[in-house]
C-alpha cells in the first residue's frame, strides 16, 4: 500500500528541531522523500502500524501534526507535479535492481 | 474532486519568500490548509486546471515543487492524523451552513 505522510513539526524550540530531525530520519526508513515534509511510503499494513506508533512516540501531540493519506491502487496515475522533481518511484526502482 | 496540494518553495531569497506567500495565498482561495504546506482542495476539474495554471505562473520551476494528489471518492476514509489537528472537512462544513 502507498501511504503519503505529511508532517508539521513546531521548530520554535531546540526540542522541536530535534523532533523534526527524528521524524524525518524515521520516515526515510519507510519511504521516499518527495518534498521537505512529504514522504511517499510503500509499506505493508504491519509496517504502516509500526510507523504510526513510532511517530506517535516522537512528536509532541499538542504542537506537531502528522497526516497519512492512503493513496490506494494506481496511485501513480493520480499524482501530478509541477516544478522541480527529484523524486523517484520506489516500486519501479525496486524492479530495476 | 478532492485534490491534495503539497508544496516546497525555496525561501533562500527574498523572491523565494514572496513566491511562498503567493502560493499559500492562492491555495487558500481553493481549499483548506491542513498543514503549513499542505492544502486539501475540493474543486471541480475546471478549477483544478485553473489552480495548476496559476501556480505554474508563480513558482520558479527550477527551485520549487508542487505536487497534486487526486484523492478520489471516499477520501475521508483514507486520511489519518496524529497530533494537533486544526483542520476541518470543507464538504461537511458547507452542509452545516
């Protein structure tokens, strides 16, 4: 399943900047960064549950927000981009290995 | 149709910060801000085309990136959130007016 993860972490404090780094570093383990605070994560349901649990342990729920959009099948056909695009298709790249 | 708009605008320069403001102000006209750089836009196809055209005229395509995720029907069932949530459901709120 493809899950889009977007996050806002309040970085007004040193602790906030640390949380932001932790969130980003964790998301790197699960997917492809397509923008600064946006990851496309190709995960199985168990990994998705794990990711949510880990993120919930990192953030400050009163200050930070993480949203998950389950993109479903054929998600590639429902994504458009304008401007700079440094992302790649993780499923496609796996096939190329 | 519900379109998720996410953007990265390079704010290293004064021009970049101006572009960021323009992008955000434009998106406000089309949808609901759910995170700092993430909007959920409930639009008809013609409005989506219009939004893309306007955004393309604002950004620097070599430095900035805007992504559009067409969430399809029953998108509300495929969104999850942890942490702070100041967003609302634009379709639902219209019904309440």
